[in-house]
C-alpha cells in the first residue's frame, strides 16, 4: 500500500508530539513493505531544531511553497492519503484529495482535545475546512472514549476510529544512566501553561518538600520566570535519541497530562508509552481511561497530590522495579508503533472496502 501523509512535522520533535509518533509509525509501515510519502512545510522554527534529516525508505517532501502538481503526482499513485491536525496546508490538501477516485481519504486528529475545546468555545479550526470532516472516508482520533461522538455530531465525521499514541521500542528502551541526567524524579515535556498547575503540585511541591532529593526537567519553551528551586535541574530540549538515557537516569519519572487531554480522558501521551518501554517506573496524574492502558498500582503509580508523589518516592526499590517491569511488558505487547501500524492498515482496508460497497 502507498500512503501519502500531510503532516505538521516529522523532521523536528521541538515543541510537538507529532514527529516522534510519525517516525515510529512510518518506520513500522516501511518495514512491512509499504510506501510512505510525508509532506512537511519547511517551517523556520522546526528547521532550527531539526533532529531527523532522512529515514530509510521514507520519501520526505520538505517544501517551502505549496506545489499542487507535485502533490497531484503523489496522490495519483497512492492508495490512501492522511491529512493531520495542525498541518499548515491541511485544508488545501483536503481539497485535492477529492480529485482522486479510489483513494482512501483520511483525517487524523492528533490533537482531538484541543480541536473539541476550540469547537466548544466557537473558535475557528485552522486545519478543518467549511465542510468539516464529512468528506473523509475515515477519521482517526488520538483520543478515545465519548469524544468520538462529538467528532461525528459537530464535524460530520462519518466513520470514526481511535488510533492512540505508541512507542518505537528500537528508540525507547532501557539505557545506561548519564551523569548529567541523574535524579530521583524526572519530568520530560514541553512547557504548557495549562499543565503548569499540575506540574507545580506533582513535581515542584515534592521538590520543595524534599530538598535533599534531585529533580530533573527536560523540554522546550520553558519561560525565564519558571519557579525553579535549588534542587530542580533543567535540561533543554532533547532529541528523541536522548530520551531513553534521560528517562533511565532517574529512579522514577512523572507523567503530567495537558488540561484538555485530562478533561476528556482516554488520551495517553506518547511520553507515557516511551517511559514504560524504557523500563522506568511511572507516576502519572489521574484521568478517565488511564486504566485501559496501564493498571494503577500494578503497572503504574498514580498521584493526585504532592503527598502521593512523596509516598511513591518512598517505595522500596523492589516495588518500583516490579511496577516498571510490568509496564514495560504491557507497552511492548500493546502499545508499540508496529501494533498501531497494523491497526492503521486494518482500518484503511476496512474503509476501502466500505467505500467500494457504497459505490
């Protein structure tokens, strides 16, 4: 199968979660013998932090200006085309898909909670046209649960399925600790204002309460006025190939979910699967659907307050190691990029068959 993707980025993981996810999915699809072309606008802010120049088997179309003839040539040979949320030319690409019969037209909302928050508040969506999602044969959502009905009701999606995040175990796996990343508790994530309150409660408050412990944050876009303390150490944006070493250099790691994702539930971040695949014990905030991915108390620790985090840090090594092993086993069994690629292909085939019957 030949698949054409119009995405936000695959070449830079700076300040976004799209790139790491697409790298794993594309590698898995290519390994399965499928052809993949990825169209990405060459944005200057991603160019400055580009951490992927090429991928074996991937046709990367990095462009500065939209070239319809070039796009049409790729679509003419494709079996399926996927337009993603926050693709800067998503609406234009969507219009071109209608010109090609026999093509499975897919929209992948990799930011479903944000999409729905904008819809509920009446804000315009820059990546969805006037027709909503009704012209797509298949709409994929990064989020499961009740929100799928909203994509149908408010955007006219006809066939909606969930394609959750995943992890590439060849990239995220147990790694040797590095001195500069050592800590008792780590947090890996881009700064987000709507995550700050939870980060204050679950990371910064425990750091203040345990001044003898070492806490480490890595990520992009942290403001100068961020409330650092003497035992909180900062590592600037890390490329994905350094994530495993960073995560494995702390005794436990913290997962904090963005407000919109937590509010809707059933929206695990890629970081959750990455940490699990690295064999690192995870403390996560609590949200609906979490137990569908990892069993609390068995495969993951949960925390609602700083006291819960402090209690988790006090657990003995045998207990946290047991939890980490269980989470890794679950991640490798159910949440790999290869598993998601298989799910994606099955959904594309289903949509293709149903479209043929409808004709």
